[in-house]
């Protein structure tokens, strides 16, 4: 039991160190050495808990996303507006973390099979949540149509994120709200 608690404490230190190093140095400056130094552990301890630096970074991002989840229990009570607002809050609340997530998803997902699988699994969970919300709000949509609309919305939101990260003067929140507005039943 004591060993388990030590492992959990070490895991928390690693994740906190990863958050701090990412915030100070960005993705390119976040090295395994810097994380381990900040967490005051050896590389062996790191690899006992995480398969790679990217896995620790993705966990940090996942926790940030979970922190703004409108329905963390997944009970099916969130709306499209709630889910979209949470997405916007994640991006605008911590733009550096959002930038890191996009970098990892794109560059890591294209070169690392395990990372690609994790990013795709996260995307599928998001599609499921958006589809579920759409089906509750728009019973006129067949399940396949709701999934397509959910994928379109997520793709558009993701495109807006890329655009906003490259040019923060863009009205990201306003544009995201406009996308959601187009899906309202009275606008269909």
C-alpha cells in the first residue's frame, strides 16, 4: 500500500512538473530531463509511470480538458452549446496548453502510432458526446446525420482553434457561437 501511495505521489509530481515546464518553455523546450529535474526524480521513475514525455503531456492536456467538461460524469445532460463553450473555455483559458495539444495531435499523431491512437480515441469520445447532445436537441436528425453534423462542428471548431492560435486577434468565441447557432432546431 505504501508503495502505491508513493507511486501516486510521484505521478502527481511528474504531472505538476510537466505543467510548469510546458508553461515556462513551451513544447519544444519541454524535455524529459527538465521534467525529471523539476519533479526531483530519475528518468527510471518517470518511465515506470509514463511511456513517453508525450504521454505525460497528453495527460496534462486531458486533465485541463476534463476540468472544463460541462458533464464530467458523462450522464448525457450536456448540450451542444455546453460542449462547445467548454471547448472554447479550454482553448481561451489556457492558450499555451491548447497550442501544445494541437502540436502533439498533429505532429505526434502523424509520426507515433500509439500517440495517433490516443488522439483518435479522444476525438471519437468528443464525437460521441457531441452526437449524443445533437440527438437530444435535434430529434429530427437520424443518428447517422447527427454524427455527421457533430463531426462537422468539431472540425469547424478545430479549424477555428488553428486560426485563432495563429492569429489571436480573430473573434474565436464569437465564431464558435455562430457555428453552434446554426445547429439550433429552429434554424434547421
